[in-house]
C-alpha cells in the first residue's frame, strides 16, 4: 500500500486525505521536512498559494520539497498546489518550488467566472472529468518536457512532466478518484 503525503500548511487537506483513503492508499499530513522521507508520493492541495508559500518559508519546507521532487518523488498539485509547483507565475514574485516547467496565471478565469464547473476532456480518460474550478489558474506557457493532458478554450488546465502532475481544478471535491489514481500509478 502506498503512503501519500498531503502538504498540510493550509488548504483543502482533509478532502485529499479522504479521497486517497477511499482509493485504498494510506494518507498522511506533511508539515515538516523530515516527514518527506516517509512518503511514496505527495499532494500539494488547493487553497491560497500566497499563504501556503508563507507557511512553507516559515517551516523551512521549500528546499526539502525541491530536493524530494528532484529525487523523483511523484507529486500532484491542485490549483494553488499547481501554482506552487510552477517555475514562473505571471505578474507575481511569490516564492515557488519551480519543479514544473510552466508559467501560470493566477485567478485566470476572471471575475465573472470565479468559480464554475465544467466537463474536462482528459487525455487517457474515456469519460470527461467534472472539473471544479475555484479562482483557478491556467497555464500560459509550457516547457518542452511538459505534456498538456487537458485544456479549456486552449488554456491548459492539466499537465504532466515526468512524475509531476498538476490540475487547475479540484478532483478532491468531486468524489471521482481517477486523477488521484494517476498519481498512485506514478509511484
Ligand atoms: N486563487 C488561489 C491562489 O492564487 C488558488 C485557488 C484554489 O486553490 N482554489 O492561490
């Protein structure tokens, strides 16, 4: 059984733990650097990326997260988690992990569209995924090694780079475990 850590500094940690457990994985909250050695994969949850980044600085998490991901720890970032993984955020200099070679735009869908649900066609899934978007980012540029797995109106909303997965939307709020399963398959 795989142990999947959920970075538990802020955000929708509990929802990820619940869906992981429903898939038969062992889920544990990660707050300190030494806990990174006890897990087989990691989730960076949705929430507020500025707050998560501030807490990560305070808890000394940035460098340990970078090295764990460099060493091949499979990782999945949802929404704010995707922002933290990105190498660049347009119009912001908040700290990032930088492991995923993309430029993201925060709150990209605009005010009228702050939160919405839409079916998302995901490469490798035969039935569309119900995407829950909450003040979601989209991806503006992708690096050469990044595969776009889903897009909305030409804006990438799901990508993979080797063992890094990221979505603009929140599968943990839907009860549909297919994307979390993709993470488990990377272990
Ligand atoms: N807008 C948030 C941010 O910039 C992300 C929102 C979310 O995770 N649902 O961090």
